[in-house]
C-alpha cells in the first residue's frame, strides 16, 4: 500500500506512514480489529514484524496523577501557665497599703511586683500574672504619692504648731450650785474622768500642740451649774505618736452630776463609782470607751454610749435604786456589759452592734428577759430558757423571771457577730 501524501510504500500492518507520519487509510480498520482481538486474549501489546511498536504505542502517555498533599500537622496543645506568687503577693500588699499598712506595704508591693515581672519575662511564657504585678506596683506608687502629699502639708504644720509639752491644772469652784451639768468636748487624745475632787471640778491637761489648751466656761443659774470644757484651736489630728493631748479630770463626789462627753478620736475611761451621778452620755466617733459604774449610784437614771468605731466596756455591778434606761449603739466594735449589780429597781436596755460581738453578764437573783437577734452569728445562752421566738428574734429568760418583782428587760440586736448571755453562777 502507498501513502496518499508522500507515496512511500507501507508495509503490511502499518497504520502510519514511516516517512511522513500520515495515517494510512486502508490499514486503519484492520489495525483496530487486531488490537481489539489482542486485548480480549490478554496478549501483550502487538509489535510489528520489524519489532516496531503498534499504533497504540505511538499515542502520548497519560501523565501520572498528582500526589495528594499531606495534611498539616496537628497544633500542639497549649501548656498550662502558672501564676507568679510574687505577682499575687504584690497585689495583696498593694491593697493592704490602703487598708492597714501604709508606706511599708506600698514599698514591698512595688519590690515584689518588679521581681514578679522580671521572673515572668525570663520564664518565656511558662509563668503568668503580669497584670497582677502591674496592679500591685500601681497601688504601691499611688499610696506613696498620697503619703508624700500628706507629708508635704503635715510637716510644715507640725513645725508651726507643735511645741514643747505643757501641763496645766485648772479648778472650778461650786459657786453655790446644787447640781452640775458638765460637757467635755475633745477632738483627739485620751480622756480620764474620775471623782474625789476637792472643788467642784479639777482638771490636769497635758498637750504639745500650742492651740490645744482647753477652754473652760462655767456659770450658775437658779442653782444649776453649767460647765463646759472644750479643746482649744480649730486644728484636728489623729493620735500620732508625737502628738500628746491627755485630760485627767475629776468632780466632787457629793454634787449631783449629769455628765456628757463628745469625742472625735479619743480613748476614754470613766471611773464614776464615787460620784453622785445622775446620767452619763458618751458620743465617740473613733475610740474605745470603758465606764465603771459599780459604785453606790442611787440617783443614776440613764446611760447612753454611741460609738462609730471602738470597743465598749461597761461595768454595772453597783447598787441602783431608780429605774435606769441603758442604750449602747456601736457601728464597729465589741460590747462587754456586766449587769451583776444590786438592782432595787428595773432596767430597760437597748444594745445594738452592726459589726462585733456582744457579751452580757446576767444576774440570777432578779428577773431577766432578753430578746436577742443576729443576722450573721450565733447566740449562746447557757442556763437560760427560750421563752418564745418570732421574726424579731428569740426571747430568753432566767428562772427568776416568772415570779420576779424587779426585772431587767434587754433587747440585743447584732448585724454581724455573736451574742453571749452569761448567767451568773
């Protein structure tokens, strides 16, 4: 057979011209049939007599499939980060510098915070708490800044106003008064009140602030004496170690006395056992109050103690012949009340404490009825019986209450604290 294009003679079985590569028209169908028969018999690819590849072998090979890309490796699980103990300590000390440890806690908070931040940086992500350390450092710096500002005012004030310690004594005669109403007005310091004065009043005052010399006023009108002792000056300072303001005052024993004390920031002690006391009224913003009323006080009619912050200790183991109204109200502090006296008349008492414990010593020989309630705390009343309970609390009575002629009626209310009613053995 001849190629139609170039005229080259083809050999039997050729499908393409060996010279020009054109497809041979006559052999196309024969090659297809031979190829199909070879495939059915499972024979290998046919080759020409000259060992040349068949027509199918001349087709371009099929490219192999592209390899499947490997899946990305799984992300490693994050490691747990430990909080720096230095950072926690820095934050706690920074808070304490504003609550109870100024200056010292502020400095330590800054130092601990710096140590914490350096340790966190060097740990390369294995330790956390940088925010806590920063907060502790900031609180320490703010606390020191406030203290420096206060010192900038306090130091010049101290230089100008504080001088050498002085002690002065003042006395006031009765001037015909049948009774006295006395008021003690003290801003800062320590107050001690007692009896046994030879005159109606005697006071010894020790102070080192120049303006704090007490101002004393006294007058008598229709047999009633009016006594006022007031701390001088318009400056007020807390009880710092270098400031002194101490009052030791006493009254004459046999003059009927109504005593009031107005204290801003002062601890006070009242030893009133020998006085002819008719009433005691104490109002204190910050400071402890201790009052001893254990003497023979036949004319005592009222006792009132109102404190914002400080403990109250009241001793009433004396002899009482008239009806007494007792009121004790403390915002923050403990109340210790001893009622083991000789009661010849009744008592009505109201005891309130917002935050603090209340302990009351109760006698057995007179009738006692106590209504007690606490929002957060326990009530202990060994030896007493629960008479009733309602929304206002539980009512406790001693054995003598049912048949008693003289009774002590007491209401105790505590917001956060315990109540202990201790019956005399």
